[in-house]
C-alpha cells in the first residue's frame, strides 16, 4: 500500500462512525479535494473520449474523407436525396478543416 493509499484509508476511518458507506466515500472525496489531491478515476473511457481521440488521428480522418469523396462521386450517389448529398459535402468540409496543417483544430 502506497503513501497515498494510507492517507485515503486514514480519512475513511476518520469519517463519522454512523455514516453509511456512500457518505464515507463522499467524505473521503471531499477531504482529498480539500487537501488538493486529485481523485483517482478507474472507470473505462467514455465513448466521447474515444471520439475526441479519433479527431486527432490524421490517418483515419484522411481515409474517412477519401471514402466520402468516392461515395459522393459514385453514379449511384447522384440519385441520392439532395439533403443526404449536402450532409456528405458538409462532412467532407469539416474533415478538411481538421486535416489542414495550417489550422490547429483538435
């Protein structure tokens, strides 16, 4: 057990004896925040985090843009709904912004 673990345990023991487990956990978190210790988050990354990581992956974005460009130029896509084609064009435009090396979008 590391030094930080002992402090977390000590704070939990010092919590009010009649408090429930949830209340003790909350008291530990608040005490750690008061002492300027960052809480440990062991939860798996959220889907939003994965999407944000994807926006930094230029190779994947380039492939996506190429696929959209091919899709927009196919003969079968000419019969697509105008709104759908406009959305494909908008997606290509946004990808161009993220892929432009002169811009710092992330």
